[in-house]
C-alpha cells in the first residue's frame, strides 16, 4: 500500500494515536475510517437538504409520496 505524509498539529497526531490505540487500529486505518464517515455524513446531509427542498414544494412532495406509495405496493414486504 502506498502512503504519503500529511501535516497535522502534534496534539491532533497524539489524539489520533490514542483513539487508534483504543480501537486497536493504526493511525492510517483510523484516518481511512474517519474519511469514510465524513463522506457518508456529507451524503446524508445532502440528501436531507434535497428532501427539505422537495417538502417545500407541495406539488413535488405530493408527487413523491404518490410514487413512493406505488413502489411500496410492488414490494413484497409492503404493508398490507
């Protein structure tokens, strides 16, 4: 695996090392996990913003709910 160096404050380096040690992970493994979480957080935040915009448009929100209901009826685990 290729690696690179990134600059962080000594206090941040120490915090990462402590957290990694508690979790049984190396600092690079911890950084990978944290980067993945940050990307997932951004994705969820974006989806929440999009749904909020959709909710503010009554026609679009009604259309979304109608389409969701149609899809739910085709699902094997749909409420009956």
